[in-house]
C-alpha cells in the first residue's frame, strides 16, 4: 500500500504541475491525462476490464451532447448576432444581459458548458462593449455558466466524473446542488445588469474563425478522451482519497479547493470525490471547486474558451474574477456551514 500511495502522490504532483509549467503538456492535456490515468490505475492495481468498460462508457453522454450541440451551434451561429440586435430594440440592454446570462448558465447543463461559452462569445462580440467592460461581463457570465453546467452529468466533465464516481442517477447533482447553485446564477445574472456598459466602435473581438464539421468532431473527441482519462485517474487515486481526504472536515475541503482557481476543477474532482464521503462533504468539495474555478482562466472550461477567443489577459481576468470568487466563497460558506 505504501508503494501505491507514493506512486500516486508522484502522479498527482505531475498532473497538477506539468500543465502549468509545460506549454506542450497544456496543449495536449487530454492525452497527457490519459497516460497519467493509465499509470495511476496500474500503480493501484485496479486496471481491469470493468474499469476499462466504465472508462469507455462514462464519456459517451457528454460527448454526444457536445457533438449534437456543436452541430446546432454551427448551423445557427450566424443568426445569433442578428437575433441579439433585434432583441435590443425591444428589451433594455441591462435586462437583456441579465436574462442572457441566466438562460445561458441554466442551459449549459443541457447544451454543455462548451457550447454555452461559444454562444457567450458570439453574443458579447456582437454588442461591442469597451474592452474592460466586456471582460468584466464575461468573467461574471463564465462564473454563472460554470455553476450551471454542474447540474447534470452532460453539462461539463466535472459533473460527469462526480456522477460516475458516486454511482448516482442523472438528477443527483440537481438535487444536491440545485438549491444552492440556481439562486447564485440568478444573483450573478442580476449583478451583470448593474455593470458599466460603455460602447467602443473599434472593439474587434469577434470570433471570426469558421466553425467547421472537423472542429465539431475534434471538440467532441477531446471531451471523450478527457473524461475517459479522468475516470481512470479517479479510480487510481482512490487509495489517496481513502487515506487522506475522506476523514477531512467538510469546511476544510471547501477552502482547500481554492486551488481550483489555477487547476482544472474536473481533474480535482477525479482526485477528490469518493462514494465513501457524506453528502455534506461532496457538496462542500463541489461548491468549492465550482466557485474557485471561475476566479482565474485555467480553472474552468468556459474561462479558457472565452479568454482565448476574446483576448482577455490573465491579469485582467484575475482583477475581476478573484474578488468575485472570494465574495461568493465567503457567502456560500456562511450559507452552507453557519446558517
């Protein structure tokens, strides 16, 4: 057992650090995590046919959702900006933005966090706000989308892995997190409506790259490999979880997961969540991961997509995301553990 613990500690260290220090690893994250997942499962002596079968099956629902939603986005993309222009004629801008953020966040659990992020980029680009105001709005919207996508297993890899590892049904996360997440999404949407909205005619942040069928297939394939890798990692890390994580108090788990600001929260979910945890512990882990994941660009998928396509710098994201995340972390901590 000591060998297993040491081996998986080394693998965990590599998983957490190499994507941060190696651009090549970051660009090929799915393949890297797959290799680490196989090594972790081998070290823990759990690489068996049932695990391989689960690793092949678990990614299917979210992969199909990403593929189908990607096709819909490709076919409707050119109409998004036109539709928004029409809506601006009948709905006040602040109300429109608040509604868009809330709707995108809630629908991200159905159409996936990836498509919700791409739609967000299209809509924000069409509005042509000043760069600083645009960045602020996107950070708030991505925080909301990251929360909403966790409500079903097809929303994002974090929810896929959490549901699979806990052996729960499709609506488990909605029951566990919905009463906490949905009010937060509404609050973030309303908060969006109070942000500065200065226009700049020279704001050229449109995602002008063409959406191709090859891109749709490639995106779905990367998600499939990503979730398969996390399934292997999660099972391989089980000895670590059983020894070091399960006994921790839920309040400690909540704050420890601030590390999700710099590390992908789906990877941390694979490393931390266990069916041996209490519901309070699971809720604390997931809420800490979801909120912290919105604070910096590497923390969550919508951050990475939006920042890349709109040219938002890491320092700019942190200026808006860190204060927002800290306020939400403190607020949810009080609601979860004090009230």
